[in-house]
C-alpha cells in the first residue's frame, strides 16, 4: 500500500495518466472480445437462418408435390365419377326396356356362358352398345 501512496505523491499526473492508459487498454480489450463473441454468434445465426431457409424451400417443394398428386387423384376421381354415371345410365336403360326382357335374359345367359358380343348380338337382335354392358356385368373373365 505504501508503494501506491508513494507513487501518487511522487508523480500524481503521471500516475493518473498511467491509470487512464491501463483503463483505456482494458476497455478496448473488452470491446474487442465482445465484438469477436458477437461476430461468432452472428455467423452461427446466419448458418441457422440458411438452414431454415433451405428447410422452408424443401417444404414448399413437398407441398407442390402433394398438390400435383392431389390434382392427379382429383382427375382419377372425376374419371371414376364419369364412369359410374355412365354405368348408372346403362343400368337404367336396361331396366327401362321391359319389352325386350326375354332378349336381355337370353343375352345374360349367353354372357354367363362366355359368348362374344357379336354372337350375343346376332342371337338376340340387340345392338352391340346394348350387349357391351351385359357382358361387362355378367360375362366371364
């Protein structure tokens, strides 16, 4: 402690300058260390941001793939809907033709036996358009 008292009494302005210089160097070192730490954290954050951006882009690509898949499925469902409506009309047309019931019954029996469209059409005098749904629902195969 005597040393500090003597130092201040012998040269007070030099001592104050020395303390000020040491304090300034200490503050500069602290600022430099804080800058380096902050810079390191900023680089880490930039890497994280880059990774997040890449993950978001990947998710967007996946959503687009799902969108295309759902679009294809929608088309397939619409095709099935059209086919079902066509089948419904064919069934209604077959049910409404009461005058040709015996012909239709014969056509169904022939379809069960595995006869071709032309054979059934010739035997029953039904058109091929009328025979096709019969074979589709009652034919073998």
